[in-house]
C-alpha cells in the first residue's frame, strides 16, 4: 500500500483500471467504516473507462426508508402482531445512527439521497441521478400475515439507485 495506507478491499486486479463501460455495485458499500467505503468506491470508479458514456450503478440502503420502516414497525406493533421478532428495529445507538449506521443483522451504513450523490462526487464522478428502488415488504417482514403485507403496499420501502458517470472534459 502506498505511503503506509492500509488497503481495505484487497489487491488491485490487473486490467481492471479504466476498462469498463458499466460497473454495477449492489449493496457493497455497507461497511460502517468510512475508509473502507471510500476505498471500495474509489476502486469501483477507477474501473470506469474515462468517457461520459461510462456508468457506475450503485444500489445502497436508504436511511430515510429504514427510519420510516422502523417507525412503522413499532407504530403498528409488528412484534405483537405476528410480523416476526425483528430485532433490527429495536436496537438503537444514537452515536452510530448519527452517521446513518444501523444494526441490521450487522452494523450497516445507510445513505440519505444527498449522501448517496455526494459520495460519488467525492471520487470525481458526476452524480446523474438518485432514484428510489422499491423493496418488497415480504423481504423486510417475511413472517407478517398476508393482511399486513397488503396494508403496507401503500407505504413503499426503497433503497437508492445511484447513476454516476466520469467527469470528462470534451
């Protein structure tokens, strides 16, 4: 590693630097460690061919959606109403949550829409758009009764789909 900086995502793979027209990264940038996430994202950005037509697609968990789902689960008393014992909606840690890191089976970074765009800009890419990508309620609450699943349909949960491109002077 250069200058004593620890490499967080393994050795570079020969031939991957600036070779791809499309890099897709789905739920990879989850580490609670800022340096790990930054290094992974930098590596993904470096794989893109330096062309405005090259695209980085990122799917990352939504902080806004997680908070809304947790509130809904607690407001509708999911535990008492046979939705399953989802501990991930009970564990709260003010310090971690200030950075949108939530305990979802493990400490997991979530992103606001603004954070999602800013992180790709920070590695020199142009944030083209950040779109909500729906999550099926059955994935969040697999044990919830069918009536509960149907009632939740009007309150969609989502992740963020980030579309970014290299900044290129033409």
